[in-house]
């Protein structure tokens, strides 16, 4: 393909780190790329002027541009995207599709396996296109699981504690409310009644202080009881201001 391209035409590989579990026109989202990372993987022969032009064009969609070698990109997405997807697939298969298992699937299982609902045909192509790297990463994952299994078999609390503690420490380093490889935002947690309109009420409070909500998550809601909600805002300063605004409305809130 590349040998047939004229000298004045340049091809740059790109991967927008955005998408959803739905397909077709009904899945269209005008804000899909906003605040998402768009990775570009230019070859060495791409003139800087042309790369800057493409970066500026894509930035108009609201995307955050990251430039890296294709080999680095393939390693990264195998670790943080492809392996998690295969792990989700394996976890879903553990249920055997049995109704009693699925009825007991709570938030942790739902969050962990959400990506298994993505389009199979799309993911077939993705996985096989990165097959060699994925095979190595799967071996690494299997080795990690083997270490966990060994600690359980030996009743080795120390080894298990080390595994769990190290995982927590690394997981806590992930930027809050990040999309793909993008720098994160600041989180606040608030406790509110479980009733219709409460999310809109929170939004109106922050809107009065010109604070944008860039991410939102319902962490715990029980019928008739209180609910816990995480709100992502652009900066630590916004988070502090948001907490004060919520406290002024007698809403218990804190910076996470």
C-alpha cells in the first residue's frame, strides 16, 4: 500500500482511545472524542509540519493528542485495553450463563466485565491484529494468577497481603476520571438521598459556581437509603470549591 502512495501524500497511524459497547448509528456521539486521548504513531519520514497540521485538525474534535512509536502503542494497549477485555470475557464465562449466578452479579462484577458487552466482530479484529504481543501478555497474566493460586494453596497470608497491597498501591496511581492515557481530574464524593432529580440538583449547585462536571459515577445506591456519588471536576481547586458549595447546601461531601 505505502509503495503506491505519491511522495507528497503522508500516512499517519492513529488510534482514538474512545468508544462504547454499542454499535451502529444509534451509538453516534458528537462528543465521543472530547477529552479522550488520540494516539498518533507517525513514521520517521513524516515532516513535522504535516504532523502538526494533523494534530491541530484532530484537536478540533476535543481530543488530547499523544504521539508515540507504533511499537510502544501496541504494547500499551495490549496491557491496559486488550488484556482487560479478555479478562472480562473469561470472568463472564465463569458464570456459565446460569441465571442464579447472573442475578447475584453486583457492582464489582458488573464494572469488571462491562467491556465484555462490546461488539465481538470488532474485538476479533483488534485481538488478532495484536496477537504476538497479546500472547506474551497473556503469559504474564497467567503467571500472576499462578502466584496468587500458589499463595492460596500454601495458606501464605504474607504473600497474599503483598500481592493485594502492591496492587492497591499501583491502582491508586491511576489518574482519577481518566479516559485512555489522558491526565486525570479531581474527584469529590458526596452522600445524597436516593430520589429522582438528585443528580440534577448536584449539577445545578456546581453550575452556580461555574464548576464543570467532567465525570460522574453512582458508587452505591440502595432503595430507600442514601446513595454515594462520585463527581469528577477539572482541578483540585475546583474540587475544594465544589465541596464548600455542597457543604453550604447541607450535603456531606469531601475530596477523594
